[in-house]
């Protein structure tokens, strides 16, 4: 399944990427699975997106819990709980 990823504020700065289109493995079915899968990319990813960090997640512009299921072509966004304007 292909999805769009978006990273905002300090998450974007830490990862040095704002967005990307990815093909997720078959076992990645929820927004939380995406987070865990991305953490396996390496130490910076694990530190930035790991469970120890407070992060907000959105699916197609709507805030969602980690258990929310993905859909083909959806957009998953990660950002800190508070962002400035």
C-alpha cells in the first residue's frame, strides 16, 4: 500500500524531511504501525518518533489514535503536541 507521509515542526527539523511517498509493508496496517515501522529506519528516526516522545498523529487531516487503520493513498502526519504559528 502506498501512503503519503508528512512531518511538521520539530519532527521535520530532526528528520530533515518534510514529506515523502512510501510503500508500506503488508504488516503495517495502522497509524501506530507506521510510527513503529519508521522507527526502524535508524537511531534518529527512533529518537524522534519513538513511543517515549509525545507526538500527535493525523490521518487525512484528522487527528487520530494509533489504532486507526490506513487506506490506500492516505496521508499520515506526525507533529509535536504544540506547534507555534
